[in-house]
C-alpha cells in the first residue's frame, strides 16, 4: 500500500475542482479521505488473506497527515490489527549523503517533471518541513535525545 497509489483514486477532475491542492500539497480533506480509504482497504486485505504468514507493507508517510489515520486509534474493525504486537511501523532515516541526493532529485524533478507523478510531487520546502517534523516527533517520543529540530535530520542525530 503506497500513499501515491491511494491518493490517485482521489485525483480526478471533479474532486480536484472542489478540493484543489494547497500550498503544502494535497488538500486536507483528500488526505483524510485517502487515510480512511486506506484503513478500509487494509481491513479488506486482512479479511481476504487469512494465511498467518502473509504480510502487507505500506508506505505510510504519516507526517503531513498522509495516511496518519493508520496511527490514530479509531473504533473500527482494523484497529485491533493495527494495535497488535504483530504490526510494526518503521521510519527509515537516510544518511546525510543519501538525504542530500534525495533533496537534489526532488528539486530537479519539481522544477522539471518528466511525467505526471513527478508533476504532483510536493515542493522541496515540504520535504524539508517533513524532515523537521519527523525529527521533532522522534524527539517528542524519546527516540532521539536533545535534537535541534532545525538542524538536518540525519543518521548522526540518532534518528
């Protein structure tokens, strides 16, 4: 399950006319709808895939309210699975070099998109905001200690 894939169902002309993109990316109502859709899609997958060795992997960005519904406690049929010890959320953190490369690629593709998916990428400033929010959340949760949230979020910060 990927954010871009889930979001695609909502990026049709009629919906975008009523809920256009905002300065930091996708309209908040569409983000919410995509998150609720994601929870229902996961519930369907679990109902259809009862083999205990099965696994689903999701790109659940969470920061910026993209699929954040997956980490919010909700009174629905999927909550027990999301809250179980069998569910793990992992947030990979790039090294300083990889992060610089990712940021350079984003600046390039944002300035000169080569296909429709790149044309819908969030601006580089949103990517930077995401790094800072992720670092702040990691510090708030005690996953890293005494991190300056304005410094680059990188492996050396313990995150």
